[in-house]
């Protein structure tokens, strides 16, 4: 019924227009009454052609959509599309979809006002064109697309209009062969495809991030596990050596080791400790070393109490202290001093472990698994926000510094109070 009414309406419109034109021509140009028969044939031919054109339009619309109704038969298509992204992203998606539309010749987009206007060249579906041009299918103005994106919270509401570039009253006489219906459907499919691709990309990134996080945790656990036995093996080896020469001191060392393991050693699943806990761990370690080295080992700590609660990676301070002893002071005849210094500057906590040992000499230097683990763990935990440097300590020895982000409020408050007192 809808198809019949559409064909009848268009045939009637052409019939009325051609009849008026024929009467006007007959009264102004022709005086012979026989000309009226020729004009009547012209009117009937025009109506027949209009009916054929309308029928062809109905058939093409049915071919494109599978159904025929007032909305699909119209040469002017309007769509309301909800894009599940904020308005800016929705605008980018719809703009890209229009630019990829076949026949798009001129696309004017204004991101600030969230509007897009485009001219679309009519692509004849049957490569004919003579009869279609007579009915306006491929007129010089072609078709146009007008899009407005309206913010709707975290989503973007897209109003899409596809229409011929001609006056609306011409729709009584001219059809577009489903061109604007095809454009509207194509843009809708393109938007749906791009939204689906964005969703798949987000899901893939989420899976990748979860996998990378699991891998990072596994690497951190492995590196942490590699550091802890390193200290334990050295301590037990020293205790074994002392059992032969000084059993009492060996007993004291083992007692200190038990206390160390009970109170200081963290579980391997803890990525971060605090600077205060790590300092306790280092002191416990050095207490064990003092038993073996005696007065040859001295310690100086410059870490303010307000920094003890600062988050700090577990076992890193321990690694630096152990390397200072092993590669710097243990092999030095007179021993030496280990300095542990912590400073905060411009949001960065810098912890330095320095010694006055043998430095980078061929006999005393070395950067083994412990220091490699420090670098790798800092990279995994902080990325480019952390740093690790090793330099010579004048006049002798080595200074190793770990720098990590620091955002403690205690530092800012204490600094302000100190300035007020000054």
C-alpha cells in the first residue's frame, strides 16, 4: 500500500505539472486544436515515465533495506546515533566515517562546534544516467551530509541528515534512487564498526596490561628472591668460618641472624617497604658484619626521622650496603666507613650509600647480580621516574644513589616549619 501510494503521488504530481504546462503552451503558442492531442500524449507519456521512475525507486529501496515504508522511501534520511564515547571521540569517529564514504568530495568539519558538512557525489548504481538525469538523480548539486554531535554525559549523541542539495518541494517530482538511504546506512555501519574496533582494542589493551602486570610481579618476585639468598649465603658462610676460630662470636652472629630473619626480612610478595624498615634491616646486617670485622667497620647514618615512613623498595638498601662491604671495605686492610644518606629535593627521594674503600680498582670493583637487580627492579616498579647511579667517592671508594618519586606531606610540613623558625 505504501509503494502504491508513493507511485501514485509522484505520477499525479508530474501529471498535474505537465497538464498545467501543456495548457499554458497550448494557449500561448499553438492555435490549432489538433495540437491538443499531441500535448495530451505528452502529458500521458510524462505520467508514464514518472510512474516507471517511482517504481524503480521503490524497487531499489526494497533491494537496499528489504522493506518499504515512508521513512525508507524518503530522499531525505535522518538518523539518531548514540556513540558510547565522549563527544570529542564521537566526533572523530563520525568524521572519519564520512571521509571514507564513497563519493565524498568536500568535507568541512568544525571540532569546536562538533559539526560536519560534506558533499557526496551521486554514484549511479546502473551506469546508465540518461533517464536518471532527466529525473534529477545525478543533478549538478548531488547530495549532502550534515552531522551534529551533542554531548550526553560520557557519550555523544549524533544527529545525521543525508539529503539532496535541492529544495524540499522538489521531492514531489524527483527521487534519489535510494542514494541518501544508502549513505545513511553506510555511515551507521561505519560508526558501529569503528566503535566495535575501539572496544576490541580497549579489551586487548586491558588483557595486555593485566598480562604485563602479572609478568612484572613475577619478575619482581624473582629478582627479590635472588637478592635474599645472596645475603643469607654470605652470612652463613661467615658464621661457619667463625665456628672454627671464635665459637662465641659465631653464636652471637647466628643470634643476630635469627633476630634479623624474624623482625626484618619481608615476604617476597611485598613490592614496597619503608625507608625506616630498610634502615633497620641494614643496621641488623651491619651488626652481623661488625662481629666479623670489628673496629675496621664504621657506620654513619644521615636519615631524618620524618623520612622513615617514606615508601621504598625492599632489599635495595641492603644490596647497596652489602656491595659497599664486599667490594669496598672487606678487602681493604684498614677497613673504612659506610655512609647512608637520604635527601629529598623537588619531589625526589635520593638515597646514597657511600664508602671509602677500594673503589673501582681491579681488585675491589664489581657490579654483579645485586646491582643489575636494583636497576631492573627500579625500571619495572617506576619506569623512567626512577634513577640509579654509581660514581667514585672522593678521595676513595664508591657512592651509589637510588632516586625515586617522593610525595610525602611530612617533608613539606617540616620544611615550612623550619622556614618559619628561621
